[in-house]
């Protein structure tokens, strides 16, 4: 069985094809081909994602990317068995493009469709790598819009252990980066600048670090960064900016590591999956690897290129659901919904 997946929740148009092993064959579904277009360059001039521009660009890109994927996999649309799309959360207009294309194609081809939760896509993205995790595991989901710790017993069996009460970790990276005059999306830029800096040069808060619960709060950190930026005045030195970037990154990473360890301890599990854009952060990976190695915990990450939004994770999540008989597919011509 072959699943075609569409992702269009924010500023990446992603399309991918995943093949599900035949019943009784076991194994993990396999990525056949994927194509991705990032809108980052287009939104950069505005310092963030402009929803209307995002929707329009998804419209422009989605069909050429679909053709590219089918060509790379050497398949025709007739050979696709199920069409999956990101149902939400995300930008309403952007979601409607992927969902609309998926459902229209499905109606024309007489194929069923399946809406996928964007975060489930991120959560299951490590299954796209050769070293897929075994269940159960603790998942640290760190994206631009979400920060959650979850207990994952199987596909579809998710228990939220803790989450952010205000900003997401990616938001903390992006907002602090903006204060430091870095381009959107700030996370990777801040992380690069931090490499030249000394994290000890600034003292920044680590909200809820000692709450004893796997919950997060990053809004106070952003305010503290703003205070420091104001103190530095109009023209801070390159070193001061790098130091502040390093201190910001250190504060975010310390909280993420400590809370992940807490969730692992609470559940007694020995496997951690890190997913979402912030999972690409080098410092976070280093610190998690170190802390988990000491405790005999195995850490799984998606491939770097699959940490941020992509179509492969949506096709994979759909495939894993289908493989387990969990997919509530819509018949051809059936309705669809997006949940912004
Ligand atoms: O998962 P994602 O692509 O989109 C959402 O679903 O939100 O995550 C995007 C977030 C952005 O906040 C971006 O700045 C952050 O991931 N990010 C990073 C890095 N790469 C992406 N943050 C820190 N370090 C990175 N290397
Ligand atoms: Zn995402």
C-alpha cells in the first residue's frame, strides 16, 4: 500500500510517498520519495510568517512538488492507495491548501483520505530513520508552536506529561533572536551565533526549573533577554551579542534537558524521542546525549532535515496508523476538515 502525504500547516510545502509493508510482513513503512519547498526566504523580509503569502505560495508549489515526488518514485497517481494531509494545528489558509488538494485528488482518483495531526507527524518522524525507536518511549516535542513531554505507548496512545504554560521553546529561540537583530526563523541563527559566545557572561532565568513537574514556561526568559538587550544599548559588540545568544540557548536547553530527565524518571522509561524543529539544535542534542548516556537512556532523533516541517512525517504517521488498523479514513468524495 502506498500513502501520499501533504504538509502545508505553516511555511513549508511538503509532499512525500511512503510504502506500507504488506499485512503480516512486519517492519516499518518506507519512504519512497519526498519533496519540500521552504518559504523562509520569502517571509524573511517581514521578520515572520505572513499567513496570506504562505497560503498563496502553497498553492503555487503543491502540484509541482507532487509531480516531482511521483517522478522520483516512478509511480503514477493511480498507484497511490491513500492520500494523507495535515489537518492541524496550523495557519487556516495554509492548511486548507494541502487538505483541499488532497481531498480533490482523492475524489478524482476514487481514493480514500486521512487527516493527520501535525504534532503526531513530528512525534513519529524518527520512524523515517533506519534506527526507529521501539515503544514505549518518552517524547520531547519541541517546535515553534508547541513544547510538550509525552508518554508514548504505541501509535495513537499518547499521554501528555507536561507542556508549556506560555511560549514554546522554538518561540523563545525566535523571539530572543529577533531581539538580537537576527533574521527569521531565529532558532538556527541564534544557535550559530551562540557558538562564538560565553553562556556564563549573562545570568538568565530558568522558569519552572525546580517546579518538580515536567512543565515549561519561556515567556519570562524572553523578557529577561529584552532587559539585557536594552542594557547593552544601541550598538552592542559582536562578542556581547554572541554571549547573550549563548546564555539564552543555555537557559532553554537546561530546562528542556532537566524536564526530559524528570519525565523519564517519572515514567521509568529508558527511551527518549526528540522531535520538532528545536530538536535540530546541536547544543540540545549534546546535552541530552550526555545526560541520557549517564542514565542508560537511549535518545532517538529524526534526521536533521526531518526535524522541521515536511511531508514525509505526515505520510509516515498515516502509514503507521494504517498498518495498525487505526486509520479512520474518509471514503473518496467524503468530507474533510482542518483544525487551525
Ligand atoms: O517543527 P517546526 O519546523 O515548526 C513548527 O511546527 O512549529 O519548528 C520550527 C521551530 C522554529 O522556532 C525554529 O527557530 C526552530 O524550530 N529551530 C531551531 C533550530 N532549527 C529550527 N531552534 C534552535 N536551534 C535550531 N538549530
Ligand atoms: Zn511543525
